[in-house]
C-alpha cells in the first residue's frame, strides 16, 4: 500500500492482510491475538534502531515495544503549536492528549489507610481493567497528607512504599500518573462522630494544634456548602493559606510549611524508590485539590486571594518539586474551586481563574474541574444535556488557559450514577467529552473544521472516578461504629464510580462502554487542528447521535450510514518521524475498521512494521504496550512539516471500494488537501 500525495485523494486499493479483533469477550483470546501480532512484528522491530533512550519496560505479557516506544515518548512538557497556543508535547515533539480517570475516592477513606487500594493485587486488577475497558493513558492518583504524615515526626515510609507499589501497577501498563494531593473540607479530623458530613486531607495532629470550633454546616443540602458556612472548615483553610504557626509535639511550624516539607519528602521518596521507567511516567503533581479561601481578609476579593495567596503557594510547591528532583515534571495548578460553578447560591460562584496573574510559566498546567450544578440541582436544567451543551463553557476555559500561556486540563468531571437526577448522566457525560474534543457543536463541527480550520485544542482530562470498591465499602464515618458507609463511594453520599468489582474479582463498567472507551489522539505528530468523535453512546436505550455530516458530503454520509461510531482528525504534520497515535476502542475491529485519509484509504488495518524508523504502511495498527488486546491506530506522515492531513476512522463502514474512493474525494475537498 503506497502513500499518496496530499494533493489528491489516495487510492482505495486492497490493503495488506489486516489484524482482526476477536468478537469474543474472552480475555485469553484477546491476549493471544496481541501476542501473535507481537511475534509478527518482531523481525521488523529488531531491525529498527532505538532512539531517544532505552525501550520502556512494561507489565508481564506486554506487547513488543515499537521503535518509538521509548522513554522519550513518556516525557510530557509544556510547549506551543505553530499558532503559539500552549499544548503538551512528548519527547518526540508530538502533541499529547492524556485521557483517563481519577483513582480514587478510596483515598478519602480511612478503611484502607488513605491509600487508593488495599493491596498491590487490587491495584493490578484496577489498572488492567481500565486499560482493557477504556484505553486510558492517564490516572489522577489521589494522595492523602493524613496518610503520608500521620504524626508531626515526619513522613510514613510504609505508606509511601505502598503508594509507590500501587503506582507501579499503572506505569507498568503504559498508564501515566498525575499525583493529586487531595482534600475536601480540609480534613476528616474536623468532623465528629455525630456529624452529617466528613472531610479528608490534613492529618489529625494539624487539626488538634489548630484548636478549631465545633463544626456545624447549618442548614446544608450538600457537603460542599461546608466550605462557606462551617466555621471549623473556613478557619482551618484560612490558617493554611496564611501559614499560621502551630505548636505540635515536634515543635512549632507554619501549617503550610509543614505540608510543603511533607510533600518534598514524599516526592523525594517516590523518585528514589521508583525505577527510572516508572518515574518517567509520572507527569506531575496537582498540589491542592479544589482550593478554597475559607474566608477573605478585609478588602480581599476572590481574584486578589488567588494572586496573593494561592499563586505564591503554587510557586512554593514548584520549588519543593525542584528540590525533590522533579524538575522535569509540571505542577497542575487549580484556580479557586468556585470560579466556574454555574449556579450562585450564597457564594457558590465566585470570580477566579487567575485573571490577575500574567502567566503561569512552562512549569505549570492550568487545571480545572467542571460539574454541572444546574443539572445536579434537578430543577435548574430541565431535561437532558444536548449537542453542544458545554461547548461555549469549555471554549471559555481554553481562552483563560491561553491567556495564562498554559495548556489546559480538566481533571475532574462526571455525574452520579444513582439519585433523583442520575437519568441526566449519560447525556451530561457525552456532552462533557464532546467539549473536551472540540469547541464546536456536533451540528456545526464539519463547517467549523473545513479547510484546515481549528476547533480548539483537544483537551486532556480525567473523569471522576474509578473505584473498584464501589458499593462494597466498610467505612466508619468519622470513626463512628454506628455509621458504617457501604454504598456508592462510601463518602458523603456520593456515587460517581463508573466501575464496580464483583465478589469473584471481575471488574465491570456501570456505564455504556461506548461513552468511555473512546477514540482520542494520544500523540499527534505535528499540530492537531480539529477532532470529533461520534461515540453513538446510549441514553436509556436511545442512541445519542449528535454529529451531522453536511448535505454537501453525501458519500461520506453514506459511508457512515451503517451506524457505527467514527472519528475525524485534521492536523499539520511535524518534523518527527514518530507516528500519530490514536486509541482504537473495542468497537473498532482492526480487520473491519475503515480509514479514509490523504495518507491511504482502506478497510482492514495492516500490522505496523517499519524499515528502521520508516513505516512500511502510512496507516497501520499495533497492539497497546500493555498487551491486553487493545489497539492503537498509527498514522505516519513522511511529507514536509506543516502539511495538512485528514483521517476519518469508522468502525462499521461498508466494504465498498467505490464508496471509499468517493468519500475520499469529498473529504479532500472539505479538508483543503485536494
């Protein structure tokens, strides 16, 4: 199969023998297919040179690494695209999109010592299932100050050793890790056994030294209101941001200084106890989950608080990272938690997003969360989310990040799986993923992306949450043996986990797999311009189809009429030889997947092989490194840097050469390549 000139539609000639994804749900058959593919590639891989460092280590049973599967690909740095927009890039210079899940709310609970998992075995089960069911390549791993430093005497190396082992469960499977210093309502220790709510974060010795008032939220309908009305929470947070000096059994120390000293010691421990290949897959740290001021000083506003207290804290944390040997990692800085809340009741929405900070700098990623408070209210958003529900909202997030000269990531979003508004969940989550992919609605996407136009940076994001203990917790709420939390997330009545583990050990999704197992451009060789994915996920048995192919492209519409999911990517090629990589979900069998591109047009994907570092096929497929039966689409662009490319990837297009050829002609005209 020869590469075609970008100035004309490519030939639809028969491709080499394609790989085939088994339709069986058998894990052993999927692993066997992956192993066979690895053997087929071995000769070509051995002939190819390794560049950019040694080939990465992977979990047992993993697929044979390709020539570009090196430590160079694990690097994630802040850079820009050709227009000057901030993006993340790997060591090959490819634009990187990281997608995955938060792991997990279990860290909020005391039942397993504030660790994400009870054991390494459970972490392995969770990581294997995540990769197999969703193709995720990032987790935001919650870490607890209370777990890391239970006494003022110093960090608990036993906790950190367990944490490091659980990190390995993910890094060994090709999943990157963002460390998240998690807190909600500052600390569990602020709440008593009779409390309606609980918190997590700071250790009990910090709270004891603070001498805070008896907590009371007053008349609250959700746990988050404690941030505004509970004096114990507001006082403790105010003290943290002002670095109040506390007297402890280990001496006097500023409370923020104590946290930073702990973080530096913990990061040093992880760097020195993880193998280089595992440490390379840690992308950075989120220093403080959902920061809130507690209370403002006289004359202070939410935006001056961000500038004068929150931003200097992040700078201090950045310095601690550097001292701990994390200079190559980024700090993922969150603004005031209330900055983008779309309902204002008693101060729940406040200006923020660092408008008084000129630039974050290359050591930071602008990191926000988004939950639709109107939908959650049950009364302020009638009906379900629709096409483009959050497109303009997320476009605003992109603009705020761009003003700060920073890439944007959305590291928490999601929706409850039970409760009186849970019926909105499938549409809300589809709309959220749509907004991560593009600033355009599905109805307007094709027009917005025509002729090499951009529809916004494709955003990295992690959904809340992936908790294999969902519905099986045994948490004594605030140590009260009479209040044992077992249902949902085991915390403040929430139920967000999209997975659940059975007694027999199997992990199953609680949502439609089509929603969370998505095509996404993991690494783009050059600059991504526009991307859309029509997942065709279901809402109560109804297919949600939001992307509308324009009437001027009847052959493309006919190619997609059979009803399978599809994705479209346009990009300008870069100077690296490493290919563009996209995750192929379970719905995309390599043997029947159709790709229509200026690079090649074919149904059935050949296995990736290369002569040295030059791909033998411009469109090919390879197993994911984890060896779990999942695949990645590889698009190789040997043309000049800056060349415009397009690719349509369809799961269920008919096997018709004339149809593909006609669709290729329409796509070339639409994209501006021919």
